[in-house]
C-alpha cells in the first residue's frame, strides 16, 4: 500500500502535465526537466539512504520519505514555475527512499527461494499506483482543477505517514542508533556494486530499464494528448488499463524467476521485449483505434514496468549480509541516473523534431543493448 501511494504521488504531475501546460502556457519539453530534477534528487537519496535506514529503521525512513513527497507536491500546487523545481527536488528526495527501505525489510524477512516472487508482489504497488493515478488524477482535474488535484494527492501522502506509525515498533527492531553517517559510506557502496560483475550488470539494466520506464510514465499520456489528439481522460484511461496489466505481470515474472528461469536470463529477454514494445509505441498513428494503442501500451507496460521484483531480488541475493538496503540504494542510483538522462534526451529530441517518436526509439535502443548483452554473457559460458 505504501508503494502504491508513493507511486501515485510521484506520477501525478506528469500524468496531468497536459492540463498544467495548457494553464501555465509553458513548453511541453519542460516535463523532461521536471522529471530530471526529481531524478537528481532520487539519485542523491538512493546513494545516501543506506546509513539512515540502518540508524533510524526502514519504516521510519519510509515515513520521512512520504512526508517529503507530500510536501513537495504541496509546493508544486502553488503554480509558480520556479517552485516546480523546488517541489520536484523535495518530492524526489522523499519518494526514492521507498524501495531501498522495503528491500531492507523484505531481504530480512523473505525466504530466499521465494524472494523473486515476494519482491515482485511488493513491487505491484508501482503499477497499481500508476493505474490509480491514471484514473484519479485526470478525473480530479476534470472535477476541480490541477492545483486541487495535486493538493489532494499531497494530503493522501501525509495520511500514509500516520497510517504507518503503528507498524514502526514491529518492523524497525533491527535499527542501530549508533550507526555512523559518513559520505565515505556512499563511496564504498558504489564501489562495492561496480566491482562485482553481477551487480555491475544489474546496474546497467537498472539504468536502461528505469530510463525507458520513465519515458512511458512521464511522456506517454502527453504523447497521446498533444501528439495524437486524445483528450486527457481518454489518455488516462488507456494508461491506466496498460499499467493495470502490469500488476499480474510482475507477479508472473517473479513466479517464473523463482521456479523456472534464471533471473538474469529473464531480465535479458524482458529488455529485448520492452525494446520492441517501445518501437511499436513510436509507431502509433492518430488513425489507429483506441484499442490498438491500448494493446501497444500494455505490451510496453508488461515489460518496461514489470521487471523490478526480479531485479531487486537478485540485488538482495548478491548483497553482503546486513547491507541489502545500502546495496539496493547504490544499484537504484543507476536507475535514477537513467531517469535523469533519458527524459532529458527525450525532451531534446522533442524540441528538435517536434515529435515524440524519436525519444521512444532512444529508450528502445538502450534496452535492446542491455538485453542482447545479457543473453550473450549467459550463453557464451
């Protein structure tokens, strides 16, 4: 549930960006700048949160993150353009701690054999949150306005902090108040994942896969509205249907990785699959029926939005004992780098060409390279 609310908070602004752009009369390419600022903040959080999780507990840091996410959205609701940068930074610092914290908890509590499935079940909160946001946020805009919609989502984030409080005593029993907090820990975390070949491969996958996912969640609705002529509510519905399918898809991928397919091999094939789906997304034409665009979006969703549990379980398996949160944060930092670089490339392509297809093709190329590299490394042994 917490992962769901964190995703709702993180995705609301991009999903209603068309309404914000129309109201403030700003360039659509600024959406990429907004996403990039949030990614920089997330990068800083995931790199440095490991020591805080060990010192204060995963549940406490989750609460802090949700409070920051709500505060960032409240700042954005003011509607002054410079405050979008401030809000994106504050919200990004908050929402990024969710996954390292939950990985710390699940790595300690999950049976190792079932870890890919358990992590995948937890990660269904992401597509569930995207689905809720895709339906609720545009509906709130239609009933009120985009500022009220953002404020209401900020309120939900704040209420989740209160709802989590009764669980803190139970889940933060392993916190260590004497844990040191030093910048040297960040450098050590990054060095540990870069030195390990298996973790390094997961870092590359995280960069490419999160980057492509950020293009889907950040630009797809805007693509439908401004590129293909859909209205905001129909675009939100297409998006919501697509990400709803990602909920069982995540569980399915986790089940396969737990029983039949090596996680690294499955991730490689998913990279190839999401690359193909991204190419199809770039080819969508305004004359296509809505159901055809929905099928393409669904294909991208079940690949580019459904791999996280498998990869995070692999990170947990390869992490040093007691360092799952810190290692997960270091790997996730590469994902934040991907969600920084790819939206900026997408915005640059949009500004230069006026079209959305080139940006999706860039994301497809990177995912394809990671998938082919993974298969080559696996089958050359």
